[in-house]
C-alpha cells in the first residue's frame, strides 16, 4: 500500500533540515504502562504539549526507532505545541478491506497505551492530540525514547505491523499547522479508502471524495477494480 507514501515524503521534507536525535526502540527502555487512563491534575502537571498526532501507513521498510526533533521531555519547562507522527510499515495486504481494517486497528493502539504520568487526550474523530506530563514522571526520568518505545510495543502486537518509527516534534520555530494539514489529508485518504471498500455504486462526477482520487495515484483504479469495472 503506497497511498500515504507522498505524505511520508512531505513529513521527511518538513523535518529533514532540523536538528534531530534518533533512538533505537528498546523493550527494556519502555516507560511503565499503568494499564488505565490516568487523570493528572493541573497542580501535578509539569507542562502540557498540544498539537497533532497521526499514523502514516506504508509497505516500505521502516525501522523501529524514535526520532526527537526539538527538546526532549526532560528539557521542557513550559506548555508548548508538538506533533507525534508514527510511520508504520505493514505487510502488503492483498485485499483492500483487510488493509482498511488494519489501518483502523493501528489507529486504536493509542487508546490502549497508558504511560505513567503521561496523560494522552485525543479523540477518534480528530487528529488533535494533547499530553499532560506529570511532575513525578519528569522527576523519574521520562523521555520520548521511553514513551515511544512503549508505543512501538503497542503497534508491534498487531501481527501485520513490521516496523514503526515514532517522530516527536517539539521544535519551537516550526509551522505546526503543516502537520495539521498532513493529518487532515491522511484522514481524507483513509475516508476515501473506506468509501471505496464499502460502496457499490459510484459516480465520480458527484462524489465528494473526487479531489482525493484526483490527487492520490491508484485510488480511482482501486474503486473501478473493486466494482468489477476494470
Ligand atoms: S473513484 Fe470516483 S466514486 Fe470512487 S471514491 Fe473516487 S471519486 Fe468517488
């Protein structure tokens, strides 16, 4: 599946020239997962990160690692914008219905990930993501390598997932709206894929997803194929 590859290239182009640190994923470095949604009150919060979080799926090779662009959790003092982008390599699914279901399954990983002192607030309808980091977690040495390793473990429980790179961005001088736009485009492509695998009747001239199909190579062909019209 390469429908999202151009978005992955856009992510790389947006970040390539910025200073970055790369960490290997390591099971032994995983931050503690407490197994339930923790509430961190304002008075117990060291800082809050607010921004965008999304996954980009590909069948190209992705190595298990964590990339940090900007300050790591130990060096942040105040609330600031951020982005979390997970590049996820999957097996090449022959059948598009299974590929769509796999994308949904990968999306749900963030709802089963409960790092101690790292309260994630997100919604299934939006790509907005906010994290409250507890003072105790900062004191105990939380870092993006540790939260990222835990998140990668969550993705890797899905048998078709072959590799994950989690990118955290906290760099102050960057246009965060660019990530929001990429996340919206990602949602539109996923929505179009959903329409294609579930819809029998189609008429491109009246379809509100035409803009996506015009832009993303292979989408229209896929719908034609699935309707036995090729
Ligand atoms: S191929 Fe046509 S009908 Fe199907 S999703 Fe794309 S624009 Fe819509």
